[in-house]
C-alpha cells in the first residue's frame, strides 16, 4: 500500500513538473508577443491614416488585435497550468502524508519489515 501511495506521489510531482515546464514555455512566448506588440505600437505612432500608410496602419491594427487575443489565450493557459501544478503538488503532499501515516500505523502494530 505504501509503494502504491508513493508511486502516486511521484506521479503527481512529475505531472506538476510537466505543467511548470509548459507554463514556462508559454510565459516566454507571452513575453515575445508582448515585445512584438510594442514594436507594432511604435510603428503605428508614425504612420498616417490615408493612402498606402493607412493600409499599412490597418494591417498593424489587425495584427495588434490578433496578438491581443493570443495574449488572452496565453494568460488563460498559464493560469490553468499554474493552478494545475499547485493542485498536483497538494495531491502529492496529501499522498505523502497518507503514506507516512500508514508506515507509522504499521510500526505501532509491529509490522515493521514484514510483508503480507
């Protein structure tokens, strides 16, 4: 029973680590998108509203909108992964405590070192 509980602890921790890794990748992507938004905003400041510059301006506005939507999706996914990793760590801790309690019970009953 203890081995099963400890295997569960390990599985939860590995799951949390995978979520943290994915979250870190998304946070890097978020920084890149945010930097690109800044560059486009700078370009918009110097563009006119009519003619070819107006067309370019419209394209920049469209790109900013797409990036804004991407940032919203990234923020939601980052939050989901952060919450999931936290939950997985809590589950691992709970299983670890359950395993420890089981070992203590067996020791009190004198089952230390014996297999069933």
